[in-house]
C-alpha cells in the first residue's frame, strides 16, 4: 500500500491540559473517492470544546484542534460523491464516521454507535487524529456532511450542527413536538435558547425555567417563550406543578431534579441534555407515582440533523450569536465558562484565522 497523500492545513490547537490554544500546522488526508473537502467559513464554540481542550473527561489526545459546529463551502469532491458539488454550502457536526452496521447505525442513530468517530479528538481509520473546525479546511465522508439551506445565515447556522440537533432530536424522538403540548426548557444558554425556538415553531406552549428573573424579558419578548418560571420561587413552582408534558434540561451545573419532576404531568418526560460534572440525585417516588420518565439524549443522527437544519430553514431558525475573530477564541472560552455569552460564540474562520508565517 502506497503512502497516503496529504494536504497541509492550519488551525488552532490545544497542546496540553492548560487548554490554551495556539497556531498549529498539520495535514489532512487527500480527498478520497467518497470524501468532501470544504473551506471552513465559520465554526461555533461549544462547551464540549472547552472540556476536551482541558481534558476534563480524561480521554483527550493532544494536539487537539477543537470545533464541531462547522459551516463552509465545498471546494472539492471525490469521484464517487453524488450529493454535493463544489460551491455547495455545507456543515459538519460532531460525527466524522461510524460503523454503519450496528443497531444504532441501522436505526439512523449513528450518534450512539460504539465505534462513532468524533470530528475532533478521535482516531480515524488510518490511525491519524481527527481535527475539528478551528482550522482553514476540512475533509469529511460524504455521508456525514449536511446541506445548509440557502436562506439561513451561515454564521448563525453553525451552532445548529450541535446545539440545534441536541435539542431538536429529543423533542422529535420522544413525541414532544405536538402542537398544543406544554414544554419546559431548563436553562437559557446556547442549547436552551435554540430549544425555545424549535419548540415554539413546532406549535407547543413553552415555559423557560431559570434560577433567576434576570432572563425573563429576553425569554418572552425576544425568543417567544409563553411563560417564565423562577425555579427558586416555591410559589411559582407550586402553581406550575403537573402542567408540563415534557422538559428539556440543558443545564450542566449541579441542580435538583425533584422540583422538575413535580412540574411534569402523568407520563411526563424529563430529558437530560446537559452534562453536570457531579452525579445528580434522582428521587424515585415521583417517577413511580406519576409513571414519569427521565432519559438522556446526545446530539442526533445524520438523517435527524439534516431534517433539523431543513426545519430551521423553513421556519427561519438560527442561533443568536456573537461573531468573533480567531485571536479572541481564548477569551471567548473563558467567558463561556462564566456563561457570559448571548448565546453562542462563532469564529469567523475564513476572515480571521491566519496561517503561521
């Protein structure tokens, strides 16, 4: 077998557990017959990028080029690519590949494949590290590339590739998308604000649940939520008990589940999409008494992701973003850890990421 051809790339990489990003030159594989090569235009900053850069989950391999909310334009396609051509506007999310044969893959839920390869921080089949979208260009298998609707702004569409599908998937999969249903959204950050937009577009009644009154006006007047509930206000919580069909919990801080379970109707569903660092207490009695369910959900399959982006295009849904330059990424990550962003940072990669001299 001959040497695999490669193309030079450049980006920002974490080199150690400090998580500090610095300029990095590396190579990407030549465009294979089923590959799509794209120039990266924009890339969202997800909290997962921070966790991976700092090795908070214990499996980061360095150097790491983060980024899995990637939007760009196709520059080259392989000989057997049929869905895309040069010039197409496309996106790449959390997945770079999967086995395509396990139960998850055959169920169009590749995101749960035990052999799923992440866009950033995994090992590809040729034993090279996968590097994400904080870089000038990407190569990705055609099957894992998403077409971006023409009417969506590309910068604000980038976070949909992770934050968007992370909330859209459980709403659809668990039947919480029916008009007239009452859906709670816990937390109004990068995930929560998009959850409100999707749930409203599906025709549901939406209540934002937050620890303080601070975001009430934003939630109702800007994002279109119907109600706002302060979780620390016992009277408000008591009045809302037993009113919700489902709750999407986006919070990654440690928080009590008992009050949220109390908000659910009979057979109500609490879906966890945030990842608290410490285990949460799960009281069983409310589950038994109300036939209630607590479940988890992680991103979404490729079919689901394309469906979500198309739905976003139809309803003009995009993330509320703060567009930043590549040299601001370190500061943005610090601000993200303090929840100091409304609501998602997106890097203007094409215009601000400069190669090493």
